[in-house]
């Protein structure tokens, strides 16, 4: 909000510096981090799927941008009192927003103030947190979007006035300062919407704090290419959904077409759902990923895919995954939905909880097995569930060990849970899980139930394949420092490929 224009207008001919906030002064969007802060991570994760659907409709042109933003605000803030939101805004401005500010932008504001220029922040983000931060940062005037409240003082989710963007931002700047031609204007923006006020500035700076100056007319690098969308989906990770077919193999159901089709649909549903989760996770981690030696090349972190397009793709994939899961069966749909909710909680909260973060990863594999057994009507083997649990815990802890060594001193920024791990602790947990996985699989091959089901006692001869695969993976972890991406390591190492194929062939020959 701004003061009385007559009191704040600088003298004609003096300098006036106009700054946009999101993406210009800060490294990225501030609205969603604020919404997460305002409602808490669990509530944010629960409401995020609905918000993603709204953003997808906006990206597809079904909803206007201002309308979509108002709906998102209603989803998260409706019913919160004016006092509670004001307090959340002040705390967010003091605790979280400073870490998002580009140092070069702060230096530029300080330079303008030293020159005697008046500095104004004009933003489409809510004034709840924009104004307290801007005042503390040295801005003289603040122009931002206002949230509407009802007669009881509760947020409605609508705007009080118009959304402060594009032409509306320019109109409000002119309402504050009058005829802009009487000032020496310096403008700083980062989007097409900012070009409305940048066009009025004697010195217009478009994306000035990103390492190099880029004028509005400059040709932007190629973005949102199909190849980058495909990479964002991480199709190589779909190999993990092979766990869905464990029930068909060990339940002797591979010759029942209906069950095979249901398992294929379940695997496809998990593949699309997992890709949607990966995209949301990359969106949430894009700033931290830029500090990682390898993850900085991901499509979102590198800027090759825009955040809006990524979220739209995630919403489409999630909807398609749910449709396929429903076609496979109601239990599969419930399992896929629970998988999605669990992983959203992981992305925004549980990934920072030591040990539990790895158990969440393992639970994802157990849900896949249950979808390929209970979900399609095949009774699951308790021994195989136990073996799968320890095997996936083994892979999860090896992943953490690889990450801990690869990110070095920056590990706190990359993943907070790594602060509580160390190689010695992880080696102990890896050893326990490897031993338990090998032992539980061995007991499964020798159990009377397995012998009766498969009509053979010879599954014991598949144990060497499992043992060799575990030992080979440990060798690669310690001598080659691999393990950060299990799917890629399985595909790249010829020994592991041969081991998996040999185990599968031997198992089929023995139980078919």
C-alpha cells in the first residue's frame, strides 16, 4: 500500500527507482513459499494438488491469470483472520524472505539511496509480507496486491481492488507519482508484465541481476522443449515400477490376461504419478539444486523449463495417473493417491527428517508391490514384503551416503537431513539392511508356503544372484562412489544387468 501521493512524490527531475519483486529482487516466486509458511507444511501439501490443477487450467488458457491467482489464494488463505495473516506476513518477511533476495539487487537499492533517489517496490505479491520486508530493506514506497477481508475480518481469497501486475501496476505507479515524465526513471523487472512500466523508464533494466544483462528485445534461449519435458519426467526411474509385477511372477498369475492388464495399468499409473511428484519436488528444490554439482543441470534448476509449464505438466500427469489407477481397480487408485500424498509430504516436509526420509522412500516400493498384489487380487507374500522393505532401505541409505560424499560442504543447503548422517552411521545401517534383505529372501525360498505354491524346493539356487547383486552394489558404492541414482547404476553396470537378468531367468525356469 502507498501513502498519500502528495506526500511521497519526489521533486520533478529527481531520480525515481522502480523495482519489481518476484524474480527481479528475489531469486524466484515468493507467493508459494509464503502460502506454505502461512498454513504450515502439512496443510500446504494437502491443498497443493488442487492448486496445481488450477495452475494447469491457467497454463492451458482455461482460466485467466488473475482469476487463477484469486482461486489459489482462496484455497490456502480463506477464513484466516486479518490479524493472523498480518502476523504471518511480518514473520515471513523477517525470517524467510531475506534469504531469497539477490545480493546484487540489494546493492543496487543501496546505490540508488546513496544517490538520493526515491526507491519504490511494485509487486503483484500480497502486501502482507511485501510491505514489511520492503520497509525494512530501505524502500520509500510500496505498491502491492491487497487481500480482501469480509465484515468479520476473515480473508475471502479475493483481491481488494485489482491484481497489481502489467497495466494495473503501471496505473498504480502513475496514481502515486503523477506524470512520470517529470522524473528520471530507473526501472528493474524480469517478465513480460514488467515491460509496461519499463517502457516508461529512461534507464530500463530487464533481468539485470542474473549474471548478465538481458534486454527485453534480446532473443531468449530455447525453453520448454519436448526433450526437456521428457527429461523432467525422468522416464528412466519408471524401472522402479517393475515392483508392481512381483505379484504376477510369484503369484503364478502371468497367464491370467485380466490380472496382467491390471498390473500394466497399475505400473503405468505409478509411472505417471511418480513423474508428477518428481516435477513438484524439482520445483520445490530448484534453488537448492542450483548449488549441487550435478542437479544444477536439471531442466527446472537450469531454467530450460519454466516453473509454470512444469507445474502444468505435473497436474496433467497426476490426472492421467489417477485415471489409469481407477481403470486398474479402486484399491490401486487408493494406493496411488496415498503414494502421491505421502510423497508430497516428503517433498515439503519429511525429507528433512533423518531416517524417516529413507523409510518414506522404502514405503513407496511397498505400495507398488501392494498395488500389484492386493490391488489386482493376488495375495502378497509376507516374506517378499519383508525382503523388499529391507532391500529398498538398503538402496535408500546407499543413496544418502553417495549424496553426502558428492555435495561436500554444501550438503546442508542441498538436503537438511544429511546434516544428521555421517559415513560411519550410514555404513552400519547399510550393513544391517543388506544382511536382513539377504536373510529374508533366503528364508522365503526355503519356507514351506513357497515350496507348496511353486511346487519346487529349488528357489534356493537363486540366492547367489541376490547375494552377488548386493555385494556388487556395495563395491560400486565404495570404490566408484555411485549410488545417487539407483536406476541409472543398474542400467550402466554390466555386472548388475547380468545379475538381474540371470535372477529373473532362473526364477522363471524354476517356478514356471
